[in-house]
C-alpha cells in the first residue's frame, strides 16, 4: 500500500480490502488455521504465536478461554467471535434487519497514469465531473485535489465503467506536453522559529484545533499537508510571505 503526501491507500476501500485479504492469507500461511489468522489480524502474528506456544495448542477456544496476557485483552480475545457474528449477519441480513434493498453495484475501470499529471488536466481530458472523480478515488489526498501535488505516475485512476475507450497511451496522447511530468512537484517548507508551537502555527491557519494544525490540508486555507522533515521544519504548502506577515521573520 502507498501512504505518502499524494496518496493514502488506506482511504480506498478497494485497495484496503485487497491489502487486508493479502495480510490474512499471509497470516494463515504462517499460523496454519483461519481462527488464528483472523485473531492475528488484530493481535499480530507474534502475539498469536506466543499464545500458541504458551498454551501448547492451536485450538482457538482453548486460547480464548485460558490464555492470559496483558496484551491479550477484551478486543483480541473476542476478535474471532466478532468476525463470526458479522459473517452470520452478512449471510442472512433480513433475519436481523428486515427487508433490505441492496445498493446498485458500482461499476468502475482502472486507468494507469503513464506519468505524473495535474488532476485538473485529467478532469479536462477525460471529460469527467470533478466530484465524481474524487468520489471514485478517495486515496488521492487533499494536496492533489487542490493542485499542489500531481496524481503520481503509475497510480491506477478509477473511472466510471462507461468510460471504456481510455488507455494509458490514449491519455498520454491527449494531454499537453507540459501536463505530463517526469517527477512530482516539490512542496515548499517553512522553518518555524524555536518559540513557535502548534498554537502559533494554528494562528496562521485560523484554527485552535490540533487536528487541523497537524493536517493543514483540511483547514480553510487548503494549504496542504504536514510532511516529514527535520525538527523545526513545517512541511506542506505554506505561503512564507503570508506566514511572515503574521508570525514575523524566522530564525
């Protein structure tokens, strides 16, 4: 899974589900039974192995009832039976909720980007509604939608199933030369003064919320996201002139 400033695959239910299935398959390979593998989804393989070694059995009922460990609490002990309960409901939802009208199945198709490209250019060339494209691609983060970062090369853009004519080559041919980029845009960083903390930076973003300060892309400035860097650097897409006007010169 990709997790960076442009993409967070954890937000995409398709990619997240595929990754979860791959993890479960690997845990099953390592532990040998599905009850143990499903418990490891919450507890981790090492934690389940410790329980197996301590109890001398792979039988999940024995482990759940008799294994004692500070790390094996209520959630871990009940994770497998919670899965069984959810499975029973999924198999017969009417029994629990009455008549249910299923949602219409969403049909989509992927289009792999040949190079980095601005999302506005993709919306124009693909002739697709921006909100519709955003709904189909929840893994793309706020800096991409604001134009501060490009949709990265190799990203599998999800399109409506009706858009059957597009290929990577056709997309590359339709985009302008300046819209196909070999490398990602590099956001600027602002070096905060030693005395500046979240409260001071929050003044620039006009918020007192620590969450907003940690994720400035969600504030009303739409300034981007915090990126990794050395201590004292505030990554993202801050306008230094606008910041200096409020915070004063940096040291």
